[in-house]
């Protein structure tokens, strides 16, 4: 009897031991899972993204997890994201990130390549990847300064090839934009690449005509500047900000009115001359120095009634426009490269900028030391910046300035005094609510039909489109500067009040890697890992899932339809077998439940 009892006790103990063994966590190290570097470090990183691109980040995470990488994409608000994306060496800097930007709709998109220019010597240029390659730096600079279009094409093709080889970014997709406008109240909308109103398209607002007696144009925007201070780079972060610079202030000349059909026939059409404050220009030489002479419009008045003159252009160039500098600006390059030169806060000093007036309505810009411009188009940098009144922003102004205005003219709004067809209405700006403009009746050009333009902020996408669909005169919106979700396309096409068009968008989205030596994630600094990631992302599926097929995979910042697109770039095909072979050949190990499987 005792023997049976002992056996029963022993059995009970064994059962308890087994239960505890399976129920309690293991005391030893967890079994290895996923990819490990040749040095034995598990590959594990985070992908940051602002709200508008978080859906792309989540699909990338799923693709990379399926491939065996330990990746996550915690949500991040836009302010935080854009505060740190261009500081790759900062504490808490991003390891990888999804974002998008808009190449200019021309064959070259010169400015966009600054994302890959030397991040230290040309420090103003945005380079969130901290990618630094000598050949790419030389190509970037040479592209700006090439004097014939054939050479520019050769450089552009090599730049695309070089970036595809080194993979500082994985280009993701270029979406179509499904655009919609109310044509029951306004007609003559102009739609081009990017939509009815963008940083290249002010024409809808300037040229739209009213069908009814309504004279106020109502436009919904998903974002707006949080100040009207004339920090022009900040304005350029939003479509509304750039439109403000074009219709309240004005640039010297504008992007021409070009639609995709025109570009298909003539890819250089976007370099046509669309005059604003400059009515004509001429290229010439004085010795070895190239001269660009700008003939200004006469009879132009600032919104406060003062005359616009060459003094305003010279002041703007020296204090507000070439701020910061770019390689094709009229600069004294000898001073720039003189190691003993007393720099102005590591930037170009006003005296280095070779701009001078030649009478009240003529300005000369000098390019020296062999830095010449192609003469068949004007530098596109000047399309981005508006001219400001010297009598308001300059040191001799008599307006009521903030105490610090003379230290930084861009740190205040200049009372919003521009030359454009619209001016800010009194009390017409409320931060994070709306911007109300009224027509400038003294405008030197053709007056727009709209006597007022209301830009109203809608941070909620559903509320914005409900206002667009509404006929309530207190809330209706004639246009939303945003793309229609593809799920609503059929609904709007069936609505007789609304016109719907599908246009190529300007933006190309990409997954970028922080390659900074100390601020980045070290394993992503290794090329094989970036190549494998590129091969593990299913771009076609992304285009289908997120855009309903109204998108195409991207492989460069040059649009696929451009004749200057490189058509055989490496590291772009979705191929999990290739991705695994790349890492295996480089010495990476893949584990499942502690067992190496590659």
C-alpha cells in the first residue's frame, strides 16, 4: 500500500514539474529569430513617417517582417517628424523614414538632387540620409553648372544609376492625383500635373471665372503655414504657402502654364518663360563673366502704394532670396572658397552676392570664375522665391518693426505687403483656421474674377470632403487642395456639380536610411542590407492597396515618362529569393526558433 502511495506521489510531482516547465518562462536566452549581421547583432530598426505616409510605412514593415527582419513603424506626428528628419546626427534621430517630395516638372529637376549632396560642405542642402559620395557630389555640382543640355542628360542618367547602386533610399511609388472641382459655380479651372492648385500651378486662382453671381472663391486646405513671417523656405513646406508667395507676393517669373499633354510633346516646355515682375531677360558676357540682365515691369505698385523698383530686387537677392545659397546663384565664388574669408554664420554674406541695379528697372546678375548657366532657360531657383519691398524690410524702413527685424528680416510678416493680384484682408488671417485674401484692384496685370479667396483649414479629411459636397453657402468649398480618395471617384463622377480628372501627381515617395556614422543605425550603413530591403518591398502591391491602382512604382526622382529617365536601374525588382541571397553572400544569418536556416 505504501509502495502504491509513493508511486502516486512521484507521478504527481512529475506532472507538476512538467506543467511548470511549460507554463513558466524560460530562464535561459530566447531562441534566435530573424536576421543577424555577420558580427552577430540582430537587425532591428524603426521606420518613422508623418501621418500622410504611415500607411506606406506599415506595408513596408509587413513586407520586411515576412522576410525575417525585426522592423516596426511607431506613429509620429508631422511636427516631430519634420523637426528631426534633416538633423541625422541629432539625439533621437530617425533610423529609417518614409517621406515624399516633388521634383519639378521639367527634364532635370536640378534642385531635388540636393538630397544627396555633400551634407557638410553644402550644409544647407537637405540630406536626411547623410549620404556622402564623392562622385555624386561632383555630378550634382556639375549638373547645376553644365552649359549644354546634352551634357546635363549624361549627368542625370549617371546620377540615377549611382543612387540605384548605393541605395541611400528605396523609391516607392508615384501616385496619380484624382482631382475634383465644383464647376457649378466656377469655370475655367486649370488642371496640370499635381492638381488644380499647387506650388507650380497658380493659374486656377488667377484665371477661374464665376458661373453664378458668387465672387468669393472657397478653397479647402489640409495644412497651412503657422505664420506669415517671410521665411520663404517655411512657406514652401505647404501648397498654400507657395501659392501665397505667388499671388500675394510674386517671383521674378513663374512656372509656365503647362499640362502633361504639352510636356509629352515638348519635355522642355516647363522651362518656358512666364513673366511676372520680370518682363524680359538677356544673357551676355563681360570678359569671362556671364551676365544675366533682367528688365523689370514698370508701373508696378506695392500694396501700400509705393513703387516697385530695382532696389527691391537687389535687396531681396542680398537679404531674402539667396538665403541660403545654391550653386547656380550669382555668387563671388572666390570669397566662398577662401579659407580665410570671414564667413557670415557659415553662409553667404550679402557682399558676396553679385547683383546690382542698372537704372530703376533693370538688374544685372554676374556669374564669375567659370560658373556659367545654360542660356536656353532661366535658373529655376528664382521660381521659388518672391521679391519683397525694400522700403518695408530694409534697414531704412519706417514701419513699426519688431525689435529684432533688422537682425533677420524674415522673422516678421512685413505687414503682408506684396505686388500680387491678391492681398491679405484686414483680420483675414487666423492661425490654424483660415486665410482670407481680397483682390488687389491696383494690380498691374489682368485682374482675377474672384474678388476674395478664402483658404480654410480642414485637418479632418472627412470634414473637408463633406464641405466640398455641401451646398450650404456658409460651409461649401469650391476646391480642395488634396487628392480625392479613389473609393470616392465614381461618386463624384456621377455628380453633375463636380468635374473629376486623374492627373499624375508631383510627389514621389521613398524609404530613406540614416547613414550618419553616429546618429544612424549602424547595420543600415552596410550596402547589402539596404539592397536586400529594396528587393523585399513589393511596390506593385503597395500601389494597388493604397491607391487602387492609381499609382506606379518609382525607381528615381525622374518621372518614368520623361525621356531622361534611366530605364535599366538596378536594385528595384521585388524578389525575396534575391534578397535572401544578397544577405547570405554577405555573411548574414537567418534564424527560426534558434536554428539557422539560410
